[in-house]
């Protein structure tokens, strides 16, 4: 996740009252920022099975894994965008939320056809 997307995510969460999610993102970003570039980054293929029990077998199928995990991720983004559209009073956030909702919906539809 790059700094710009983290910023927009934090802004949406702050404006929509997602305090717990905002805190988690801030802590994750802080941890990520403090990680030394020289430190080894674990391979997702070695870490994922321990992180999510029962999903380890899917790691041999990266394309399937990608779509299976991205669809709920995009659905979450759409839900957050809907909250921003309902609650925000800032035109910039409303524009961003509508863009996210539209683009993520199209991407979900595309992934479901694969």
C-alpha cells in the first residue's frame, strides 16, 4: 500500500467514523515505515498459510488466490465508499468515494467472469 492510498483510506475512515480501522492502518503504516530496508521481508507464500488457516493450499494457485482474496477486499472498499457518500460533507471525499465505488464495482464484475 503506497502513501497516497494510505492517506485516502485514512481520510475516508476518519470522516466516516471508522476509528478502529483507522487506528489499525496507522499502526500498520507506522510499523511498515519503521522497518529497515535491510531486513528480510518474508515471502507471502511462506507466511500466508500460518496467517490464515485453511488457505495455505491455495498458495499454489496464485491467480485463483488473487481473485478470491481481492473480491472481498474490493467489497470492503465499496462499503467504505458508501459510508463516505452518506456521511461526508467534503466534495473531494465525495468525488473520491464515488470513483472508488464505480471502479471497484467494475473490477469485481471483471474478476467474477474469470
